C-alpha cells in the first residue's frame, strides 16, 4: 500500500524543517523523511559543535596571554577533554531536542526515519514502505569526502564528523587539507595542546581566497606553531610501525621542502564534502546531476523533473547553513507567497572561523581583475583599527573592492577580530545596491572594527 502526501521533504537539515512548517501552515499534508538526526550537519556535526570548540579553544588561548595582559595563573592550564566534549554535546542536544519537540508537535506533519530512494519520479521508498506526492523537496546534504589516497584503507583516520568523538588531545594531529574545515580544527587542537601539521596539495592555504588573504591566514596559523606543508603533490598514508601497537601513522608528502613524511598520532581528512545524492536512486526519477554529482537546478531551485526541487548542500550552490536557509526562502517565496525570488539574487558570503576570523563577500580581488573592468580598491591594516589594538589582536586587514564606473561595491574581505560581524554592513549596502558613498558617509560607533569600514572606503585607489 502506498501512502500519499501533498508534499514530501527529504532531509531535516537547515531548509527541511522550516519548509515543512510553511507547507503545513498552507494546509498541506506533509511527510518529512530523515535518515539520521534532526537538524542535519549544522546542528549535529557542523556549525554548532565546531563553533563551540572554537570558543573553548579561544578561552584557553586567552589564559596564555597573561604576561601581555598583566595577570598570572599558577601552573599550566589543565585541559579536560571530557568536559569540553560534554559542553559541546550539551549545546548540540539542546538544539536537536528543541527541533524534535517543535516538529513532533506539528499537526499534519508525519516524521519518517530512514533512507529514502526513488521508485519513480514522484514515488519513494523508505524502510520497505512506499510514499508518493506531487511535490518533492530534496534537502539531503553532504558528507565528508574520503579522498582516493594510497593507504587510506589501511590506517585509521578521522573526518570532520568523527573527530568530534575524541575525548583526548592528540599527541600530533596531521590535517590533510588546508582549507576552511582543516584550518579550524588545526587551530582548535593546537590550542588544546596538540602538535599540528597541515598537509596541503596546493601552493597556498585557503586557495579560493586572494593570495594576500592566504598569506595573512598562513601567518596566523604559523604564529601559533602550526606547521604547514604545502605543494604536497603526492600524499599517501601508511603505518609507521606495522604490526606494533603504538598506532603512529605516516603521511607521506612530495613537497619542495623536507622531511618527506609526517609522523602523526592522528590524521584528519579534510578535503571537501560529497553530496548525499547517490543514496536517492535519482536515475529512477530522471533527475539530472552535474559533473560533480550535484543536482542541477534552475534559478528557482527546480530540478529538470516537474514538481521536484533541490535545496541546500545537495545542489552545489553554497554548502553553508545560511545558503541552505536562503534556498528555503526562495522556494517558499515562489511557491507560497507569490514573491519572485531567485538564486541569482544571492551575494556569495562565507567565513573561516579561525581566530581571528576571515569573512569574504561578493567578488574577490582576483575575480574583479579577471573581468578587466576598471575598479577601485581600499585597504586598511588591523594595526590601524582601535578595537584591534586595544585587544592586542592586530592580525589581518580590511579590503573593499568597488566598480569605478557605477561606484557599486563588488566585494570585500576582512581578516581580523570580529570580521565575521563587521562585514555585514558592507553586505547590506551591496544588497541595497547603494554606491560606496553610503559607506563613506556613514558614522559608525567608536571603538569598533566596523568604524574603520567608512575610512577604508574613503581611501579608494585604482586597482592596478
């Protein structure tokens, strides 16, 4: 027997529950299918636990600034990983249980636990039962990528999910991957007391950012004693002492500098994420994927099959909690509100949560140069920001890019204390499509990081 619903939502990550609520409020009978925990990656193994760990690591790091800040603590700081892990889980469980309660009390919503797969374009199977609906919304997220490295199947390794289960501080953590996830965990565990090496195939860290941003991030990492191994063109894993119980792992690297390997107690693989689309039997529905395995969608997040949408990490248009939620807003606006919202309306924005954080919006300097259009650039070192100097946290800089002809803001990068908050005044001006004069004439509160944004915008020079 097949159960019928008006709408089926697959995946209870950031977009799924809120969309389900809106559909129920519109009078629909809705099924929400989830194979794991409610809340998806962000709540359970992503933003919530990792940013809790970032906060733990920052608090611990501040105790090491005693001489600089005029205080002293007797003895070494004792790290209690059991308590650190427990604090993180308390925060996660509070978010997850709140979501469970909200959804569990929602009338006309049926929660189904299990892995969904298509039988035909609008029929699904879950745990041997079949379900169908005219409208199906795919919000199945992504998982850590396991790279095809030599030796990856012969040694124990950690992912961004399983590393959260650690209740000890690794003696030496080797992080394979020098981008956002890898660097966040590298700094967290370095501050907790581990020796840390970052192995990166490319020639610089966070290679999607501008070279000056990458260089500044590398200085932050190096200043904390994290060893970057760049240009690691050939990476393979092996046991240091096969057959022995010490558990040491060798990460072989083909770098321009010696030594030719890293001997570590733990290895974290942080080389990207793989969409969970392969679990859905999409071929039976006729849904098209791109070359990277992401579901192809149009500007309203519709797939090539009528009545099926794809939201969040599985469509390849963001892979962030905020972009997933915006996907929900786009779908709900077009489907329920008569409001024409588009994916192309969205301005790219992301942050790297090392300390100090990096925030980037719009176009990078490299992307602006590639257009060949006349542009302006303004920069200011964090050493010239009062809030940063007062805190003794002067690493980084502010950079703003402007179209010379239209005077519209093209993008910005801020690396420094409170960068992830301060950059939003620039982002709002971009969404309003206001010229840079809006920032130039704004009066911001002193002393803040944001108060130097108008000053930076007032000192624009031609981008050479």
